[in-house]
């Protein structure tokens, strides 16, 4: 998207961080409309330790920077692991295992780029060998490592090296299950993730909190059904209710920005956007707008159902 259109959602971080308590690892499942809410995970991930100057510059003009107590308590004080399950889909369990482990390897590689594992030489031979294999993006993780314990082993190693538990973020948690349901491998896929993710989140002293994002809730049939401290949030809940969507005020501000730009195409009005993309209400009655559609409409000066042209129909 063009840089003129910026909506600051950084305060959404506090909806998650304010629930962190010593000895209690909250698991937040945030159910969002399609094509909404991606930036929430990105903001949390960018709080990772690493290049502090670069990260301070990133947050310097964000709303969260004005929350001095929160910045003092949380900035660069959490190890963050972000796992994206968008492409972890398969028709059989062997393919699913490989896709899952590739996603894990990519996530661990991202952690390394922020400065994690710089003291990996302190690990014993077993953990050091495991970490090197995980970080080797050109080599799949071998079968001798149990898929059901890979995430727990990573969290244990992170704690051993950093002396602090990590935050676990997961996006598109429902994509593998939705795909499996269409291809006749639903039960096997749920069992796989119940061990690989559900087991990892249960009684894990090396995780201080988890934020999981998706579109569909699978209820008692899903792989998170036995996870402790699980709380589910939708647009009907006060927490996170404006994290994933634009409010009327934010949407109108973007139309005012558009009017100030020197463009050959006519600007869209706030009323135009309301007629097309205002289809949600928050827990406290605020009108909410689909972020994907609003941003595309502003940049193309066209009014059409943009979200229908994106992504898979499986969700």
C-alpha cells in the first residue's frame, strides 16, 4: 500500500500484554474477519530484543510510544516466536509434517535475525545439534526429532539461552484444518496439531503467553480444546474489538488524507466507504470497516468487494 495511508493500531499490543502474569500463561485466540488484523501480530513481534535503536525508531511515532509505563515494562523485554500456518496444508501426514517443520524453521530463522541464539555455543551437544538443524533452512529437520515436541524443545532452548520465557504468536491457526476438512484428512490433521501445538501450549513453563489469530473457531473438535487458560475473543468482546478493523474515525481520517493528495483521480468520500465497507459493529457499538477493502478502495479509487478477490475460499 502507498505510505500516505497509515492507521496506527499499535495500542492493540496492550490488549495482549496487559494479561501477562507471573505463573499464568494466557492463551488468547483472536477471531477476526478475513483480510483483517495482520498488523497486530507484527507489532508484537517487532518488540523482540535485537537492534534496540532500530526498534525504537520503528515505534517512536506510534501511539504505543506514549504509553510510558507499558514501554518501560515491555519494550524489548520479551522473546517472540511467530509461527505462520498459512502454507502448512497437505493431503497426507508426511507432507503436513514437512510443511509444518519448514514453517518452524522459518520462524526460528527470524528469531535469530533479531539476535536470539547469539550464545548458542553454551548449549550441550544434543541441544546444539538440534538448534543447528532447525536453523539450517536448506536441510529438513530429520525424523529422529519428534514433531510433537519440536516447539517445546525450541522454547526450552530459548529459555536456557535467554533466562526468560517466550511469547508465542501464531497466525492462520485454522488454515490447515479448513484445508484438511475439504480433502478428507480432518481427523488426522487435528490430531497432528493437538500434539504439535496443543501439547506445546499445555503446562509449558517456557512460554509466558500466546496470541493466536484466525478466522474460524472449531470449538470442542479443534486442536486447542484442551489448552489451559484459553480465552476466545471476537468483535463482540471489548478486548481487541477495534484491533482488526478500522473505526469510523480512522476511516474518515483516510478520506481526508486522500483529499489533500495531488491525484488525477477523484477522491472517494467517507459516505462512499461507509456504504460499501461498514458491515461490522464493535462490542461498544462503534461502526467498523473492513481494512483490506478500505485501503484498496482508497488506492484504486474504486468501490468493489476487494476481499472476494483475495485468498482461498476455504475460509
